[in-house]
């Protein structure tokens, strides 16, 4: 920010003045957050101000369900879209759209004025980098999109959902769900939410799985082209394991050199590429060992921002207990679970909302030999029994399988504030 005034050679900017004022005010007011909450309570909220923060993990890409929602409303003149950014730059089009840093003074004002806030985990986490932390949720509608259909038990204490901050937020939540079964699970996790505030709409981000390529956001079209260039005509096998709870001895599988040799040999013989997509928040120490091998590539979020683009291009999807397999099922992709720590995950780390062995549509491998066998047999068609199982799973998990999930969410939000 430019300034004509200086003190000791340093420019005086609005940010510096406010920062100093905040520092001095803290000396006078023991609880500054309480003071902000009073202002927040007094300031009226605008129905046409909709906040969409960038993704809360990594550098903060504008992706996932919030981007899917934005794509529906970006040209709606009745809605002011406020995108709150973190480290990554956000370049988007659309009318009445404001893109500002989450930790800016402008963001403070818009957060106090906005009626609608979309989140994908919680206000306290999605807006963790903001200068103004919202402690009073009243007079707002908080649209809880979550990040994928929960197969793992997100009500478990290890997920971080059940804490003082999130419990205060819940009374203002409207929670999107995939199906009646998913709704029951979400009600278990978000138990302070009114029963009428659970919406069966499907996940907005799943629109990117079935959407025609030419209708995808420009960044996603670029991402697909980049991915295809990396593949160079080879078949893609995606390996995308879920987050591990290291505080309760959760660990990533440590592939031996012999096992990496076997993977490499299979890839070369079958003209395949293994694409790695570990959870951005926690990668294993041996990650670089993979990348020294032929036909193994890094599909980190900084390379391809949205895993749904990778699933679209995948021949086989290998995960474990991640909702990645749910999105693979949405596209009828062949999926394998590498459940090497099944007992530990079930009993100690998180556990599941479902009987995992019943809800998983493909082969479940409990050790490396079983994994390689499942990969080798992935070209074989499903048996009639397996096909029947998949039909039951799809009817359990999805009410809708289309690319209209975002539109259904937007319609519900508009009913809240405009009708």
C-alpha cells in the first residue's frame, strides 16, 4: 500500500495504523474478540452477500464445492460473491464478484455484513487465517458443504469436529447430504443442527465429475490438458490414500524397495502410470522414493488442484477408506482399497459410519500381495454378484447421480434469503 508519510524511514499505511490501534486496544480491552462480537451483533446482514472462502488446506486454492457453487452463481446480478483468499492467487470471471485476502480489513467488513457463508469444514477452520474470527453466528446462514461423503466416522473425537467452536456454529448450519443414509450419518456428526436443516442435494463438487469438459472452469480444462500431457497416452492408475491420525499411531504404508520394483515392472509391462495423490496435509517421509521410479508421477494439489479431474482420467483408482472411492463410483471407475491398517483404523484412528467391507464396491486388499493381484485382475469384468452389490451401494450412497448438485444447493439457499 502506498504512503506519503513516513516514521523513521518506514511508510505509514492504513494497515499499520489499524494494527497499532488494535495492539493498543488490546491493552485497554481484555477481550477484543468480545468487542468485535458486539459490532458483529449490531451490524445488519445483507441477503445478497455470499462468502466463499478458498479451500482450508494447503495454500488455499479456489476449488472443490465452493468453486462449483460459484460457477452457478457467478453471473447472477442479484448476488454479491465475496471470495476470501489465502496464499494462492485466484483468477475468476463473473459479475458482482469481489476477490480479497482473507486477512485483510475489507474481509472483516464483508464478513460482518454477509448473510450467507459457505464452508467445507467449519468457520473456525475455513476462516482460520482471517483477521476477524466470527464468534457470533446469529443472523447468518452457514451452508455446510463438507468435503466429500463421510465413509469414515466424522463424529469421532479425532476429526476435530466436536469442539467448543464448532458446537457454537452448528445451530446456524444447513448441511448438504447425498442420500437418506448419508443424512442420518451427518445428523450424528452435526447433532446440534435442526433436523429440517439437512438438505439432500448431492455434493456440488461432484458436478465436476460428470460435467462436459467444455463447461468446466477454465483452470480445470487447463488441468486436464496438463494431466494428459503427463500421461502421454499411458493408462493412469491413481493412488490416493486418506489422512492418517499420527497422534494415535496411524501411519502410511512404507513400500519396500522390492515392492516398488514390482510396481515399476507392472507399470512398464502394461503401459501404465501410477499417479500419487497423498493427502496434502500429511505426506509420508518416503514420498520422494516413489518419484525416483519410472512411470510414477506426482499428482500433488499444486500440479492438479482438484482430484476429480484425476478421477475422470483414471483407469483404476486405489485408495483405502477415503471418499475418493465414492467419487470413483459416481463415474463407475474400477476401485481398489489398500486397507493394510484396517484393524487400527477401525478400532483406534476413526472407524466408519458403514460396514466398510459391505459399502466398498471393489476389491479390498489387506496386504501388498493382495493389492498387486487386485491390480492385475482389474481388467476382468465384474461378476453378476459384484454388479448387484454395486447397484445396492449406489442406491445407498446417492439420491442423485448427475451434474446438478450445485444448482440444487443454490436453489435451497435462495429459498432461505430471497423467498
